[in-house]
C-alpha cells in the first residue's frame, strides 16, 4: 500500500493535473468569441496590465462585494505565501540564506505559523459566509462546499504538523527529492500520520482543481482578454 500510495499515485496526480489543465485551456481557447461590441466603454489600459491588476488586487470583486473581497484577498495572499514556503519542502537555498544572514528555520517557523493561522481563519469565515448568507447559500452547490472543506482540511493538517507532534522536515525533503528523481531504491517514506493525511489531501486537491471552479486562476487570463477585445 505504501508503494502504491506514496510512490505511484503522486505521478498519476501530476499527470491528471497537467492533462486536465491542458484540456480546459484548450476548450477555452476554442470557445467562439464575439466580435467587437460597444455596450460599455473599453478601458484604455493594456490587456496585460488589466490581467495583472485583476490577479493581484481583485478590483472586479472589490466593486461588487467589499466584504467578500477582504476575505478572499487575505485567503489568496496567504495561499500564495504558503505555496512559496512549500518550496523549502522540496529543496533549500542555504547559500541564499547565508548571504542574507537569515535563519531560514526560524523565519519559516514564525512566518509559516502566522500564515497558517490566517488562512485557516479566512477559510472558516468564507465557509460560514456560504452557510450564513441566504443570497450566497442559494447559489452555492456541493462543489463550493467541498472545495472549501478540502482546503480547510489541508490547512488544519498542515498546522497540526507545525504546532503538534515533531515533524522531521529532512526526511520529507529526502523523500520528495528521491520521488522527483525516480530514485526508489532505499526511499524512506515519512511515517508521520499527519503528514500522510496532509499529502493525500493535497493530492486530492491537485486532481480536483482542473475540474472545479478553483481553476479560475487560469480562466482569468481568458476572460480578461475577452473583455479587452469586446
């Protein structure tokens, strides 16, 4: 079971993610786009600048719902920081930390802990908003709740590893290094049960992304381009 789940399944996860993303992008690209329309004034700024602003600041959401914008912006900013922080799980940059006179372990422990708590609170608030707001509840379906609950479960298990029982980062780093280089001989799979659950949930999320609304991070490039062309 360990060989299948922790040595084989990760490759299927990445394969499904790449194929799913590629198919969705292909269908978006092939979707017929209307010709020029003049119902609304066309902004003068470039498409690239508009996309960057939308990705970083969510101005469209800010104009429509400032409360949701606040929760969403904090959630996505924390998610981006967590993604960057997880780079250290796969590799490290000791020369960089030495040049900057930074204790990477202390920085990771403090900043990672703070961001982990922030994103957990933001996810809970977004979930309560779906349950508590009648207008939002009416347009919410199972996929909306499932995505939030899955992300929340990943965040909670991640926080448990950080604040709970001892977690050996070095063993995990060696495991991923051998996994990516296909060095299965002598591979030591981390035995920490919280890590195992966290990793399996993360793989489920990766598989789910191409087939869910969470792919809006890719779709925004198509919608913004369409808006600029109309």
